[in-house]
C-alpha cells in the first residue's frame, strides 16, 4: 500500500488482492466509517506520456504521472505495479460521520483486468462496476449482474479503452417487437 497526500486529498494505492478487506475495514472501523461510495471510475494509461505519433513527450520522462511516482515508504510503487500495468480503478469514499474523503486506486494489467466486486459492501457499486465494465472491459469478480449498462448488448468492444477502434462498424440493432 502506498499513501499519497496532496493539497488535502488522500490517495491510497492498493494491490487488487487486498481491496475487499481494506474497504470492509474502511467502512466498519469506528475511526473511519467510510459509509458512502461516492464515485468509481477507471483510467486507461495505454498512451500516457506519448504524443499522437507515439513519441515520448519531452516533459514527461516517466510513463507514470507525478502523483504515482514512488514515495519513500515501506512498500514502493514498483512492487505494486506489474510491467504490464495499464488500467487503474479509482474509488472515491466519503465518511458522513467524520466528514472526510479518501481515494483508492487499484492498478491492473492489460492481460488480467479483474478486481473484486464491492457490491457486498456498498449497493452503489453495482451500477458503477457495470459502467466501468461496459466502458473499459474491466471485470469485477463476484458481481451479481455484470452486464452492459450504457451500450446495447450486441455492441462489440469497450469504447473508453485507448485501443478501441472508433472507426469500425458496429452491429446494427433494430426495434424489438
């Protein structure tokens, strides 16, 4: 786990294997009580730090943004991220009791973009996870109803992935009788 603080924002970078356990602790611990999953999204870092011509940008020597670079802590960023790192699932939690927020980030690989579902902890995770799966193709293990929520069922691909071929033709659907 790596913790980052910037201008009052708390961000915690976690391995996907411990996500459910950490979230249950954040929700149930009396000093935490993060009882609201406010938002959830994903980021595709496939082309991060590259121009349209796939050349590295001069101002970005590292493929990781400044807030993701390792901090001098017990566990470094390099041990949390595989060489195949591509996606990041981002959770925004809020504690109504203590009036504080935290952002959780879970890096994923392109070969195995799967993370544990948080629907047993927060009911709002249901539609958030469906949206992330629909747009990015990240699967949520244990989700009770993981199906498309924004695109139609026969849509091919995931439109917010950086490698999505937006010019390709999609199967047309007609009216349902």
